[in-house]
């Protein structure tokens, strides 16, 4: 009988390490999130180590004593590598790898790896490769030993992997080429956006911390059929869908990439063209997982990221999602009764929903209709029958409240976009 070989890819077993520099830095919660990222990337966390230091060691991230402890731990647990909870400098990566004699990764490498596996559109793939190359260009020397040791795993997936073994000059040429391609994509996006603006369509960008339920919300409202999993960064590529509100008003909803604490600078830069959808939208729908104990921190991260992207002066609706899960936590005693009343005093509107069950979506639609109406002008006019075509324009771009056929013509009462009011009112 022929011998069977297990061709299953070797499972990566990693030790997570972090440096806590103060009481308020929340290293444990950050490390817990890193464990979720590692799981999403396909590896298993075998242990977590936090070192308390005044500051991160500039040369090796950890102190000498802790390095020895981690080295022993890696050997005892048969780990295949370690993952640091911060972005390492090229020197830290090289030195730590030499000291531990194992594969060393950082938070940024894990996030880039997840993004590489999630990108499906041409734009998404370009953005991921650009971010990977920018990150790897400065770390080629340190990473070469790591990759030759294990020959794959986290940090090696995606379109950027074949560029690792070429020299830095070729990488920078490729970066220039990708930037030019992104500019081309950006121009196409701007044309599409201008067409929408000419169509007077109101747009809303759905933003939020990763895994807050943004895709589930868009799916429930528009049957968009986007992948919605209980995983970090389940969806990466932006999706825009038209949604007709109960009052027959149209709105464009765009799902954006999820935010996360310590979001790598390379990613913010690479994904700026995608995130510009939020910049040019009329409304920001900030989706929050109100069942998450880290809710306040996550809301802060989203607000700060929007500020970094110069997305300000927008009408913000904070959508507290997963109320069904929060209710279950309160009933079981895992969350206090006050948790049922989440608040965001920085938002213009707030609503509590469950995108999964549909609870609260009617109220959300009512808020959106209210915002759209506040941006429109009230129109009352009698049109002669020869101008009946204008009724179609009102129906398409505004909200038709009354349409009455009389001897003198068609009596209309409606809310219309301000930019169309003059044209529709003129004789």
C-alpha cells in the first residue's frame, strides 16, 4: 500500500509580545485584538507576554532579560515565531530576530497579510501591494533571513511577495508604477463621483471599527450580498449601493474598510483613494459595536482616523449596532444595566439597531430621510401639462409629496435639491 503524505500547510504557532509603557496604554486589550488578527491571518496564539518598561527598547523592542524569557518560551511551546504588538523599525526587526533565533513579525505585517488575502478588485490589489512594498523596502535585509528560515506564512502572502528578493531599486520603480495606476483609478472614481453629484444623489459613507457590522448593515438595507463574517477586516474593497428609503427618497450607501488601533501609516496612505469616498460623502454613518467592552476606545480610534484624513464638518449619525448581543450580556449579568444606554455626544444623530435582526432600522431610515429633507427646498407649483416631464425629474431627485391633476395643470408639492430648485421653479 502506498504511503500517504500529509500535504497540509504547517500551522504557524506564535507567541505575542507587547511593551506596556504606562497604566493607561491598555496593552492587554491591544494584545487580545492582536490575537484576533493573528487568528484571521491563519495562525494560532500559544502564549502572550507583556513587558512593563518606561519606553520601548530602541534596538530590540524588549529588554535583554525578557528576550531570554521569550526565547525559552518559543522553544518550550514549539512556536514557529513571535508577533510584536507595535510596528518595528528595521533595526529592531533584525536585532530581535537575531536574539530570538526565530521568525519575528509585527502588527503591521499581520494586518498587511490579512489585507493581501482580502483584496479582490484591481484597486484593492494595487493598494495592498503598494502598502506591502513601502513597508518591506526598508526591511529587506532583516526580513530575508526570516523568510528563508520558514519559507512562508504570515507576511509572505499577496502580490508583493515576489518582489522581496529583488533589489531596492526595482521595488521603488514598482512603487512608482503602482502610484501611477492608483492615480488612474482615482481619476475614474472622480468621474463617477461627479456623475453622482450631477444626479443630485445624497451619499452616506459607512465607517467604523473593524467587525462593527458595517457590511451586515449594508447587506440588510440593500441586499448587497457582501461577505459579512465575525472576523477582522472580513471585507476590504469598497462597495456602493443605491438604497430607496420608505419615503421613496434615494441615497447612495458606501461600505468602507474598517479602522483599527495602530492602523499602519502605509495603509492609511495606500487606501486614501478608497477612504476619499467618506471625504466626499454628505453623511457619515459611524457604526459602533455597542456590545464590545472596548466601545469607547474604538469610537475614539474612528474619530481620530477621520480627523487624520481631514474628514470633518459632515453630518454624523452614530449607529450603535449589535443591541441584541448587548441585551443578552446585560441579562446574563456580564454587562451592567447602564450599558444599554450608549451615547455619543459628538454625533448629530444617534440610533440603536441590530443589523442582524433588523431592529431599529426603521428609525435609522427615518433619520436619513430627515437629514435629506433638511438639505432640500420645499416646492409648490402648478405645472402646465406641456411640462409634465418635470414631474419625473422631481420624482427621480426629490421627494414628491402631492401630485394633483387640475384644469390648470398638475399641482405639485415636493422637496427638491437646492441646486435644482431654480430650474424646476422657472416657467
